[in-house]
C-alpha cells in the first residue's frame, strides 16, 4: 500500500498555497511527481544549485537530476542552523511552482522547515536574504511516509512572479539534524526560443568505431584484397574524407578526443603520467553523448568504452540510456535480450557478432518518435585473438595473398631513430610481422576481422531500413587509430607516421537534404577532434566552447568556404610504453617514474603537424630534440627525412612555428 496524504496551507495571498504530499516510495506520488531532468532547449536545462555552507555525502547536482534516491543527499551538517540552497534559472522568467522533496531517514529527517525566496536580479544577489522577496514559509510537520514533498504554487496554475534566483532557506528538522533533501524543482513557462528548439526534428546518429584499423584496409580507400562492401557502400552513398588524421593515435586518449572534441594535451586522459588523468564529470558533461542525452536523445553505447571517467559505472547511467561494456550489460541490467546475447555458453569467437546483436537489440527497443544516438565500439580489427575470428569468415581468406606496402620491413628497421628501440612497436614487429610468413598470416586475420565488422554494418543498414528511419539517420564510420603492421619496421601505433595517424572517416547522411553530396570525396584537412563538434552540429546543437575541434557539417553539405578552412592539423603522442609496463597502474601519479626514461633519452613523446603536402614532428623530450620532416607528395612512405636539407629550411621553420601555435591553441 502507498500511504499518501495531501493538504493545503493558505498563504497571505488566497490564490497561492503550499501543497504537501507524502509517499512510501519514489514512484508513489500522485500529484507532486518528480519531473524528469530537463533537456537542452527546455525550461530547467543547465540550471545549477549552490549552497551557502559545505554539504556532506552526495554532490549538489543530485538535487536536480530528476530522480529520488533513498539516501541523505547533499545534506548540511548537524548544528548548521542557517543553511540555504539557491537555484539559478539562467534568466528572469515566470515561475509557476517551486517544489522540494525529502527522505525521512527512519523518521528523523523528513520534516521540511524552510522559507522560500525569489529574486529577479540579473546578477547573483549573494546570500543576504534581505535582497530577496519572501514567497512562503513551509513546515510539513513530522513525516508519515518515506518521502515528503512540498510545492508552492497558484491554485489556478498562474505565475508566482518573475524570478531568476530561487532560495530555499532551511532549518534543522529536529535536534540539530538537517533535512535530507532529495530534489528541487522550479517550474517555469518555456520561452519562444525554447518552443522553437523543441519543434526541430533531429536526425538519428550511429557512430561506428573500430580498433586499430588502418585507413588503407578498406575497399573504398583503394584496397582490392579485402572485403568491405557495406562500408564501401556507405562511402559511395555518403562522404569519404581523404585527408583525415588522428589528433592522437593511442586508444584511450583518441577515444577521449573523439567524445569530447578536445586534444590530448588538453584532456590529458591516457596511460602515463602526467597524461593519465581521469576526466571529471563536469568536463564530460560537454561530450557529445551528454549533450545529446540532454536534448532528449536516447543514447546507447556498445563495446569497448576505453575512457577513464570519474565514477565510470555511475557515469554510464548518467550519459547513456543503454550501455554495454565488454560483456557486461550495465544499462538496462535486466534486459532479457541482452542476457541472451551475452549468455556464458556462447562461443568466445563471436565477440564482434555479440556487439552486432546488442546494436540490433538497442534498435529493437527504440521508442517510436524519439531520436537516438548509438555508438558501437568494436574490439576488431586490433589483435591476433581468436575472440575476433568468426570461423565462417576465416575460410574466406585462407591462402589469400595479401598486399604488402612498400615500406614493410623484414627484421628490425635501421632507418628509425634509435630511441624507437624502446617503443612497443619495434619489439612487437620483430616478434609478429618481421617475416613474410608472419606478415601474411596476420594480414589475413585482420582482413577476417574487418569483414566481420562489415557484416555488422550490413545488419545495421538493413535494420534501419526495416524500421523506416534510414531517411533520417546519419552513420559515421571511423577507427580510434591506425596500425603499422610491419610498415616502417613497427607493429603497433602512436608514432606519427602515416600508417598510425591517417584516419578512415566516412559520413553517410540518409536525409534527402544530403542527396546532392552522395559519393563525394573531400580532401580538406580534418582531425579526429572534429568528430564530437560535427555530431552536435548535425543534431542542431551549439558546439560547447570547451571543444577545440571544428564542425565538419559545411564540408558535408558543400557550403564550407574553403578560403578560411584550416591547412594543417595537430598530431600528438604522450605515451611511453616503458612507464606503462613498468607499473603505472600501481604508481600512476609519481613523476619520478618518468625521470629516468627522459634522462636516458628513451622518451618517444612527440608533437607535430600535418599539411596536405608536408609532415613535421619532433621528439621533444629527447636531448637534443630529434626532428623529422617529410615531403609526402614525393615520398608518401616517409623514407627520406628532409630535416637537414637546406632546400626545405623555410618549410621547416614554418612547420616548427605552426606546431607551437597549434599546441598552444589546443590548451587555451
């Protein structure tokens, strides 16, 4: 049984009252139900709550998260007699109701004793309550159920007045113990701008991300010995970028860059100190999934997340309505379809198919009429692991002779700077791809994985067409970084040569407005930092100032003024394998872990710039600094370092300056 009682206490103005309701569960309110967290463009979005004293337990943001928890919440300490919470509505606007919810904490804390104030000041009036208008005094009395709600409102639903600032000045409920407030809400009329924003029809967005897939392992980028017909079709019916480059070519920082639109030197979320930072929640609130969820998108993620967030599992529920990490369905946890997909008796070599199944399950459970953004991150095409080798697809490539690039090296490379002897790519190459036989074996296995991913793209397209939403869906296909696979005498990634840094990037837009651009190839200089701002722009949202990437929508629809487009992109690597393998997980924040490596000239951290013709980068922690310069027009495989060639002295000076300028701009 749900115990609920409602009563009204008359105020000085007869038409205004405080409605008090109690409920034994968070879902038990009949009248004073908690409104969901506001979407961008709706009244309530972006509001913040502050307090005049320090609170304990939960952060203040849980007071406006659209849900009731059975906990203390952000509570004032015992003995604080003049606590106050303040909400900034963002602008002066008509207010129709002011409501607070509390939890009784075994009967001790449910009573709400407070005075509500309002102010129409354009700037923050501070905490001097004499600067505010008193609106009501509230005393709900002792709680008779788990939750208590109190709402100041007009009996006819009319405005209580025009305010920007609302204050709840609270008093201890009993014996110095303060009330455990769970939620605050201020109902306001939508503005004309908010009404217009809500009327926009937003496209669905699917973001497909593979792992370590070189740009030249796709048919649409020129390979004839691979099988990627469905990805190729996306390019044929969409826009393919021929000069897209990773801002960083290491999995975690690259993914953080794509989600946040920020460069590695700015977000600093990677593996090795001081670039092993956890991204704070308030920063990830500007990521594309957070912003899209904020405007009413249903957001989903399937696969390898690979981003270090503050409170990762809690973050999943805040940013995604559907979240499957690895083999662990986190949201919704009890979905029978996901349980069947990730059942323990399923063959391990179906890892890519499981992600495809979870992708389809998301679409099968999609509410009609709600826009969605689904991000799928495949573990393929990364490792020589049986879990990504689906047996029926293995047979397709048995005995096939795979293409060998001109800069593949048998054995150890003698051309590379000696400091790269310490990078993971060198010794992995020697162990894995430094003989023709091993190169061919692994090339076939990576081709198998790419084909299995391609079949999931086919499933996606078929499902979207079956649902009748393809004509309002955008599909973006890319990878998190490249892979050398024997080129340059390296195996892994991170180093700033083309095989590591060049990005496959395809954008298919199913809307009729994109018909004129189908099959377009774009050669403008593009960065992986551009992914997040582009997604937000395509959804009709403003790009947050925190994002340093550039919106590509003008390139996609052909309206971009190319005279003002960038002619170079920044590339960074702050990863040092020795630190990672030597124990960064045990000692992530000890600067001394770096000192010996840097002093011994074993650091291969790198900064550089790529133009349409030239590439320059430097190993800036080496003494003296090691630099490389390549004319990619004449030397596409980067075999002839021009750093000491006097004919390119002016080019070198220019690219050195550009690198410093772009590095500075990345962190402003």
